[in-house]
C-alpha cells in the first residue's frame, strides 16, 4: 500500500493554508461556528454505527439500512476526529478496522443475498447481516466513495504498530480486488450499476457528475484498471454553459460540485478539458455557488425565502405529494430528489448541509447563507446537525418550514470533509500522498499545481 511519512498531528492540522482559502478566510466567530457544526456532524457516525460490523446507517431513522457511501465518509471522518481530539487514535483504528474486515470477508458471489461482486458492493445493505436490501444495484460510484474513505484512513493511520499495519493491508486488498474494467462492460464509459436479476443497468456515467473520483480510482488501479480513453470519452459528454453571466461546467445540484472534492484537491490542477477552458474543477465549483445565488435571486418558481443569502439546491429530502399511477396530475413536490439550478427540479426545498459544504469555495457567501437560514428557520438544526432539506412553502401548523425528519449520513459526511478541507486541508494533503490517486490523476491527463511536484513512495 502506498504510504507517506507524515509529521506530527499538530503540524498536520495546522498545515499551510492555500492562497485561495487565505484570500477568503472566515472570521473567528465563523470558525467557532464551523467547529460546532463539524463536530456535531462527526457524531452522526458514532451514533449510527453498528459496533459489531462497523457499518453506518444511511439515515438516523429506525430501521434504516446501511449506505456503503456513508461508510466511506465515516472512514474519512475518523482521521479528522483524531486530529481534532474528538476520539482517540486507538478507538478510531478499531472502528475503521471493524468495517474494513467486514468488507474483506463479506460474500462476493453476486447473488441477490450477497454483499457484493467483483470487488464492488451493493448500494444498500442490511445493518446487521450486511447483505443486499431493496433489490438495489451493485453501485460503482458508491463503491468508489467507500474506497476513497478507506484510502484516506490508510494514508492517515501510517504507524508501525500491528493494528495500523493490518488496517493498511486490508485497504490494499480491497482496492486491488475491484475489477474496474468489468464495470466498463466494453463501453465507452463506466456503467452506473449492475443487478443479479438483469445484469448491467442500461446507462453509464455520462455527463459531468460526482464521478471524477470514480474514474480516477478506476484508472489508477494497479490490478484491473479501465482504459485511459474511458476518462476522455467521459469528458466528451460534458456540457459547458454560460448561465447568468458565469461560464462553467454545468451540473445542477450542488453535491456534484462537492463530492469528489472531499478527497481530491483540484486547485490549480487541470485535465485536458479544463486546460482548454482555462479553468479548474475547484474554480468551477466556486462559479456554481454564484449560479445558485443568482438563481435564488431570480426565483423563477416564486418560492418562499429564496434570495442571495438563502439558496442551496442539491440532492436532499423534501416534502412529497406522490400520486397514483392513474392520477393525471403532475407532481409538484418531489420527496428525495436531486434538485438543481437552473433547470430543476425545484419545489422550494433547500439543502443547508450543501450550503455549508460550499465553505471551501466561497467561505463568506456560504457562512452568510448558513447564518441567514439558521436565523429564519432554527428548526433546521437537530443536535447541532442540519436537516437534509427544508421547505418554507410548506409550513406546519406552527408556521415553521417543513423539515426533513431525521439526519442523513451523506449530508453529515460531506460537512465533516469539506469543513476540514477549509480549516486545515488535512483530507487533501493526505490524498495527495496516495499513490493510486496520483497515478489516476496523471493517467487521466491532469497536470499542474501540486500534482507536478507530487512524490509518493511505494509501500510493501
């Protein structure tokens, strides 16, 4: 496994901040608030973890299954928590190793009752048995998020004691086992999923999305990589647009502009597509914030509360008005959906956690919006954590906005990661030392910035 020599925890946590972050730094009052939000978000993983197998529930609701992507965020959150002093290093290693052992030893025969196949895992698993639920798909992107979290844990827990050596060995095994080439299915891009009942789903990862980390891991694989051309074929499906005066690589929901950024530092590194546009993915996400704010000011749907300091359309839970198949009336409320700007869907539901995760891109704008939303709608906070979504168009009997019940692990995970990237850059620095990430970026055509000087050494 690739490892790097890290300095002490204190120096890692207080490492050099980027010029971008320094130019738009938050003030001390914001920093205190960020610390509270970040710690509360981390506690989600301790509160919703099965101690027997280390798996984390998709939501805090009773009976919620496990999301493998949420486990990936949990594996990433533990190093942050150790650095912040919220959990001991030994306890974090034990929690991570329990989950990693489960995935190493789980059933990989691809049957409907299994946990995975070809090194990939089903999207949702039973919290206790760890087997497939809901006839869900074998998920390529969610497996990638799980593995990204495992690799970050492996980079951080770099000690020579048996527990940390074992953790790294398991992560190495899990990554090497994945047959990324199989997931390409002889197509131009990676398939989105597979089911034992019908084989591969009929659509692939096409169009700009959160899948950069998926492609980077797939191309960087030392055992079963996809072809280099696959990444370039994917970028050929991108949609570059000019919206509200901003030129950017279009994706409507905010989470698309955030998830890969949780692990990969895209500042000043460019692939072929971004070199042509004289941009980078970090700057692109910054522009997406401005597109979101402009849309909220225009407010084409006339939704309650939308304005320059109240925005944030993303994948989140909102109210629903599900109708029967025989009902000719179209739906106006979408439940859990990936809401986006400017083409929708938009039913008035906003995601405060998605706004908070924009802090690395535009700290002051994101913090102003968070303070505004929290002041107007204090009900969106539960034990210091933000709800998945709220909708001021749908007030309850007390006149409060509709609020998603319970908490979602993906929301809390992206908050932990993006706030830490803003505050100390720890996740980005760790992953800059990951050989497979560096290899995957370079093979995908990325150049410049920190990548040109990246020097990682191979482990055993």
